[in-house]
């Protein structure tokens, strides 16, 4: 299962007090929502009458028309059994009038949810007409009382949750309920609601749209839920107010969809949201669930089953990006890169300050060591110490290309760090003799010996100058185990440990634009243009790189995509494969994606032993593989069931 839900935010044209016409417009939107394969369609607050009826709400003629209209909407929904409908109307219960949301599916009203908080300040006078859910003296109502011809009692109350066909739990609140210190949706989420819908009629004033967006975004974040907000359009009465028809769908703090028209008349906005993601977040982050030990006891909820069918959304309307670690907007990307850099700098500076030592970095002319060196220099700047307190060593060997060698030296000189070159060719050749390895055999022994020799020299040189070795390895390499055990795998502090390879280029690019590193911009650009390579095999006769990392382990764009969804959300191989095929449909065929997904799982499981003893390093994002923090996994776990699922794709 892909576990998506498709929500349709429906803002119909309203004629205030003209219930029959409003019902006709609502039913038309229901038909459109069903044609668009929505799972839930949400209408505004008091959509049957219009929010601005004022004292007309007391008129029995209006209330009778609402009862008749609700029955007509129920009949409309009966013809569309896969769609759940939430619509707002006034309802008289126990002699009092309530501003309610009716939830219908397949011709049956499964519950009525009254509004709890009634605004009675500034331009609002709701207490003049309505009672709060707090005043409700009954927990159910007969269908006849609300104009429906169905069997059985209808649950009523703010404590009613709706379990949809596939098990997705939905809660309902109305407008002002969200604008309070303890929204009903908080209690609903604590009691298991994964999707919250808000039927609203929020008038527009200067600055209110942005505040409304922040409210929805915040509530979806603290409740770890999907939140859909739908407000009345501008065909409400404009006697004193203008309504904008503002609709939003948010998911765990991220806005997925928002209508862009400032003042909207009528529309239908579709958006897919990922229920599976919400479930994954809640399994890991238990804060919402833990709150139930207190708040859940104060107000337990009733679960109303809406049988229906399985959710039918295929997720095709979900905003999917190829590079989940990298913001797509330039301004956001630049801000994130520089924020990460400052976190790296702060982490290393604290370590250097506490130890009172220098920093030693092995510089290859590649992306990872370049970023580590920039961080080390930044840390010295932060501490008010000279760049010469950073020792940068270049350690050329059999695979070092002319280009990376030149770039390494130019970067070190531009940054003004202390430098040293130590060729390791002779040492590695002697080591080959000692262990009986033929240097013409370019295998793992040939490559690993170079990596371990470099680490040995860095460690020993750090002792000479009174420093620590700053690790260069990144998150993507750790995930794949693409590092030599006790070679480039080891250091005293790993500043790149939670930065994926797909972010590395953007990091260096952003840093190159900063004033502090302006003199290094040209060489940094050439480093960015250099192919990714471990440079452990001899270059060609012209001194060019012949060993390309992505030819060996696969495209980092794919692997970082896999890593994000495996670690952050624990998605199944089937779901990850489906998402990858969509995201990379213009880049890779399905067989290629399957091949590298299988490779990812195999490497991710078998290489855990390298992560189990990885050095300390600063966490900068929401995916980390530190055994002391975010990721705990036995090194001898089997990947068989994951690989078997990939094989079936």
C-alpha cells in the first residue's frame, strides 16, 4: 500500500440564505471531487446557508431547508460510495442551535461535530445564534431530527473520530477551534486522528492570510498530522466583511497545497497527503501519543467506523522531489547550506576549544575533503585563531590525478593554512612487499592499503603538531559503506558525517559565494566540476581520472533518495521504488532503479559494522546514522526480506 489520501478542498459559490441553490452547488462539487478520485471532500463552515446569515439562523424556514438539503447531499453521496463528505450547516439539538460539520459516506451520516469555541469579539457574534459543544447534553441524535432517512442513531459531539475504510482516522474541527490554546484537533490527534479537517469561514483582513497559514502549519507540526483547512469564498455577504476562500493542506509542518488567489470565489483544490509518513513519524516520535496519558484521560474519543472502501489515492498529486535533502528554491537552499555550515563550524570549534588543539585535514581535491577544510578554517575564524592552526596535508599516491593535485594545493594556499605534502607511494609499495601483494593487481587490497596509509600518517602527524584529525567522510558513504574500515572511515571528529553527497556540491557552492572565502571561489568551482572519484587506481596516460565512484556504487541521487525514505520514514521497498520511478522517470529506467535499490539494501545492511564504530560527528539534519544518536542496528542483521520484496517488483 502507498498509504496516500486525496483531499479535495471545495469552495462553492454561496447565495446567502438560498439553501436549495447552495445544496445544488455543493452536490456539483461532490460529483467533481469523486471524478477526481478524492477520498475526502471538505466544504466550508455553514456551507448550506452561508456563514453570514446572522439572525436568519433563527428562522425555522431556513432550518427546515437545511434538513432537506442535508438529505439531498446524503443521496448525492450514496451514488459515490468511495468519497467521504464533510459539510457545514446549522443543526438544532435539544432545543439549542449548533454550528456543525456533518460527515457523510455512501448516503449515511456517520456523525455530527459541533463547533466548540464560538468567537464573540470584534466582528464576530456567534454566541448570539449558536451554543458550544460544551453545552451539548446528548451524545447521539435520531436521523429524523436532522432530516435524514437512515437507520440507527447518529453520534454527535466534538469527541467523535471517523475511521475511514483503510483504517485512516479523521478528526473534525470548525474555524475558531483552531485559534485557541487547546484546539479540539490536539485532543483528536492524541486519540489517534491522523487527518484533521477544518471547516472554516474566516474573513480576510491585512496580514490574516499569513497568520492563518502559520496556524495550520504549526498545528500539523505539533500534532504530527495532515491538516486540511477550507474557508468560505467571497460570495458570502460583504455587508461588513470580505471572505477570501483560503484553503490549505499541511503535513507535519509542511504546506503541501494552498490556493493562490487572494480573494477566491469558487474552486476545487485536490491534494494528496502521505498517511504512511504520518504513521512513520508517530511510531518514532512518541510525544503525541505520550500526551494521551494526561489529555486522553480528560477527554477520550469515540471512534465511528465509516466502512467505505480502501483509500483510492495513488499519490500522483503528492509533491515529490528527486533530491529530498536539497531545497528546490534557491533562496531556501542557500539558507540551509549556510545554516549547516555554521552548525559544522560550531561543533568543530567547540571540540578544538575544549581540547586546545589544532586541526589536521587530509586534502584530496575532492568534494568531501574540501568541505572539511573549509569548516576547519571557519572554526578557527570563530575561535579567533589564525588559519595556520589548520594543518592541511596532501598525500598523493598511485591514483592522484593532476587536476585534483593542483586543486588541493591551490585551495590550501588560498585559505592560508599550514601545508605539507607527503607522498605515500613508497610506503604503500613497501607495505605491498610486506604482505605479499602484487602491485599490478588492482583489487580491494590495492585500494584499501592506500586509504589506511593516509589515515595512519594523518593520525601520527596530528600527534606531532598537537592536533586532531578532522574526518571528511559523508553520510552517503557511511550508508553504503563506501569507506575503508580504519582508513578514511576513521578520524577524531567527523564534520561531514550527516551531510549527504547530493548536498555536498550545494554546500561548497554556497560557501564559495561568502565574503570570507571569496579568494577561493575559482578553485572551489573547479573542484565542483571535477568528477567524484576515490582516486585509488592509476590515472590514464594524460593524468586524468579513470575511476568514477558512481560507476561503481551507483548514482548518489538515487542512493540519497533511498536513504532518506528508508531511514527517516521506514518506507517499504515497494513504496520507495514506486516513488523513485516517479521522481526519476526522466533519468533512469525502472530496471536501473531496481538494480540500485537492491544494491542499496545489500550494502546498507552488510556495512553496518562500519557505522557501529564511527567517530563522533555533528548532526546537521533529520537523517543521521550515528550509533550514539539516530540509528541503532545490529551489524549482523539480515536484509533478506527487504531484498526479496525488491525482487518481486
